[in-house]
C-alpha cells in the first residue's frame, strides 16, 4: 500500500545537526569495518588456529557480501522505505558484530562477517539518501560534505584502531566497538526519521536479476581478493571465477535493461551527469585507495615500521580532509563543481608525483607531508563529484543512484588494490634482477667489497639487502607515477559532464 506522497519539510537547527551526525556516524562505522580487520588478520588466525592466508577470508567474506547488497539499496528503499532499510541494517549490523566477537570457530566468524556485510551494504547509500532528504536543497553540498568526510576518514582510521585494539585488548574488540554505535544510532534515527519515511510500493522481486548479481559480483570480488595469493591466471580457480564473472555480468546487464522491475535500476546511466560523475569517482577513488594500501605495505616491509606506526603515517591524510570538507561544501553552490573536481584531482596527481621522489632514507616527516597535503584535495574531489552524479538524477532515483555509485566506488577500490599490489611485487622482482645483474659485473661492487676486507658471504649479504630495499623503493615510486596518470585522466574526464543546473557560468557568479 503506497504511503502519502507529501514530502516532509527539511529539518533545521539542532535536530538537523544531531540527525546529520547520526547518519554520518553510521556510515563511518560501516566504512571503518572494511579496513579495521586488515591488521587484525594475524591475531584472528592465531586465535582461531587457521593459517594467515585462510584468515584473509575475514576481509573477503565481508567485502563480497557488502558489494552484493550495496546496489540493491534502491530496490530495498522502494519496497520497504529508506528509513526502515537503514534502521534494520544497523540493528542487523549490531547483532552480527556480537556474533563475530563471540565466534568460537573460524567458520562461524566468516558466516558472521557475511551477514554483517549484507546488513552493512545498504547503510552507506541509505545514509547518503537520508542526508539529502533532511537537509534543505540549497544545503545539499553540506550534507554530502559530512557524508564524504566519514567515507574518507573511515578507511584511514580502520587500520590504526584495529591495530591498537588487537595489540592491546584482543581482536574480538574490533567487532564489539560497533555494538553501541549500531544500536544507539538505530534507536535515535528511528525516533527522529520514521515520520519522514519515503513512499513505498509493492515491487515484484526480480529473482533472476538478484541471482545473476550474486553470481557475478561474488565471483569478481573473490577473484580480486584471492588473485595474488593464487598467482592469478596461472590458477584454474581464478580462470573459472573470471569466466563466471564475465558471463554473469553480461547476462545481468541484458536482463536488468530489459526487465520491467529490475532489482538494480541501470536506467539511471541515461543521465550523462551521473555516468560521468561515477566514472570520475571510480577512477579517482581506485587510484587513491590503491595508494592508501601501498604506503603501509612499503613502510612495514621495507622501512621497518610497525603496523601501528604505519597507521599513524597514513592518518595524517585525514587532518586537512576534515578541515576542508565544510569549506568546500560551501563553495559547491557558488562555483562550477566540475572546476572544483578538476582542481582537486589534479592536486592529487601532483601529490602522487611528489611521492615518486621518495627514497630509502626518507624520515617520518618527509613521509607524512604528502599525506597531509593530499587530505587538502580530498573534499574537492569527493563532494562535488557526488553532487554532480546525484544531482543529475530524478529525486525518486536518488536511492538507486547512491547504491550504484557506492557499488562502483567499492569495486574500483578492490580492482585497483589487486592490480596495484600485484604490479608492485612483480615490478620489484624485475628491478631486483636488473640491479643484481649490474652489481655482479666484473670489477663491480662485489669485488670492491671483498677487496676492502669483507668475506664473499658478508659482501653478498650486504648487497642482497641493498638490492632488495632499492628494488622495492623503485617499484613503489613507479606505482605512484601510475596513480598520477590515472588522476590526470580522471581530472579531465569530469568536463564531459554537462554543467549542473544552477552552477554559475565560468568566470561569473562567484
């Protein structure tokens, strides 16, 4: 039965601030959970007596389940209402966090993480949709600014918090800390938002579309998570997953575009602003997320950093991101958002080029400075891109558009991380061979060191260490150069979007 179609007035004052913070906190919790388990895998594997490679299923199971439910958000909101889906997701997330924290076996933990991912998936797009509903239209950029801030800071805070909890209290607490947030936000959000529930209608369930979505997204996500470990296409498992994902995706596209009631509304791609916005978002977020993963890997494997200190180095990225978010949000309505995006993403390309000059003698200060300045650019990219993409669709399509945009962002991050970590290791191996070959020349470093009194074994040991650290350093710099190229492409792509309605013409209306 459809509910009344009259739209409630936007909130103002303290209720707007409190509800906005609640929605932001819910999104922060879910985004945090994507990365909080990363550093806890050795603790979990040890605690539940499994190998570290099996332990990574704690991450894979959550990301697969979440990736499947994120694009379903639009359908769920249409069928049950955005507020009910959001609150139910939070309650489910809290219950699953209890189950994960109390897990007696590894299988039980993975099952809990799958259910947690299913519940967490819709929270991201629903929090975004509800923020846009409660904020007055002219303050929509502020709503997106608040949401974007939690999305940017979450993945950075995850490893630090995960490391501190695992090292000092126990891995169970990376799940238990969700409980008060999930239940508290669910209770308060239900009380303040239920009277604003969106109209619902009985939409038939597109079982074929749902089945195809589960098959292709599940196959793709497992392939990306396990590829490096199984040596990519040298493994039959990965080849089979890739074929299943490709065929499943093609069948899903055909079915969803021809179905009367698709489970995922792909027709939103008819809006050029949305298509270009999510393309820019995916390219930029992919390159950004891959560099977020590479930095602590390099610091821990090569520079002697502990997980906690590598986390501290990464955290500086969040400082200026938090400071600049409200400032950028206030500019979106006054300036052409495409120019803001282009500026922000070109800035990120500049930071990536700065990082290509890292060397093995880099101290903590020279590592955190690019991180700090990268934070300055993040809101310029995130807020106007969301504004362009979601502003291009009809109001009733917002939930579906938010779901698809979040899904593409999550998948772009997974793709980029897999490609980047594999390329980083392969490039380091190739550079190691080149350097070793150069040092083994007659009259080279090995002979010089033995002439100085080193035994051949000592000389070889010294050179081995030197070659390894320099090869990884050169490979790290090459990866940052690759991200700079992707950022430059993304910064140019945004200009393919039409100028958003109400955006001032170039050179005017500032």
